[in-house]
C-alpha cells in the first residue's frame, strides 16, 4: 500500500516558537521541523551532528526564511548544552511555546552480551536526555503559564522484542516520565504528551537495522507498509497545537500494527 498524499499546512502553529532535538536529516525530527514551519511556527533545531545540522538549517532557511529558523548543536547528555539551547530559544524568539524531545539512541544486543556502557549510553540519551530537555522547557513554560511538550516514545516501550532491552526500558521510561511530569505541569498551564511510533522509515534506520528485520517489522503493520516520518510528525503537530488542548499525560500510538 502506498502512502497517502502529503498533508498541506493549516496554520496550526502560527507564530509559535518551537524547539526540536535530533532534527537534522531525514528522520522524524527533520520531518517535524518542516511540518512545524509549514504550520507557521518559528523553529530552533538542534542535533549532535553539526554538519548535518548545518545542512538542514541552510535548506530550511532557503525555503522558509532565516528569520524563522535557528540552529544550535546540542548533545542531550550534557546539561550545559541543553541549557544553552533553551537560552538561545528565548534570546531568538522571546519564548518557548513547544518543545519536541526527539533525541534517542537504539541498537541491537542480547542482554546477556550487553556491556554496562552500552546500556548506560542508550538510557542517557533516550531517557535522561528527554528528562533534561523536558526540565529545561518546563522552567520557561511555567513562567509563561502555557506551553506544550511532545516526547518521542516507541511501541517497543509496550511490546517485547529480542535484543532491545535497553531501548525498550528507555522508551518505557519516557512514557512514565511523560505521565508524571504532565501532572506536575498541568497546574501551570503546560501540557506534556508523547507519540509512540512503530516503524517510521528513514536512512539512519536502514543503516543500523538488517533488511530481514525491517521486512519482518513491516509485515506486522496492518497497512503493509512502514510510516513515512511526516506521518509521525503530523501527530506531533496535533499534540503541539490547540486541537489537543484537553490532552495531557497521554502516549499516542502512531502505528498500524495488528493487535
């Protein structure tokens, strides 16, 4: 089954200031940056890969204008870099309306063979990085009395898969973090939700996943195809917009996997 036609923007995030981590390249973060710009937002993109980040910034500036696009390298395992990212957002845009915490690291290894360093790195980027970015965004949004945070989880936080104990634990942690932080943020007018994709295809996934496993995962999808990154980005935009004004602490599955 072929993907549906690309959905055009409808001004859902007009003049909103958005910060997105891991937004360089052709994955979910990059698709989210483009979608937010198409919906009228001003966007600060970040990534640990400086060259790819620079290329993404140049491409987006050319299409949407330099006044609406900013970029800063950020390693989400470094608190000072996370803080610098949010300091720049306030300096550049005056506020932060939306934070999309997309940074994560996967890999495949059976637990019996997994080194402590491998476990810790996946947890530090995927879970602790989401915590650091959520915390930084909340410190700004609480003072504003408004804001929306969207975390990127995964269906693997719910469903078991061999070789994924570190990634699954991290993504389940992102879900729990989302629910608990949402209760704390609600009294300040801030909403926190998460998306939980199953299989969104992009070049990096192809590099780190075998063709056999990708075929197996695709066969699990009811539509018989993987998601396009922009299809996940559409749901992120929904959760960032006023259309989801009564939703907080939710983890929304973006998946066609059979039950």
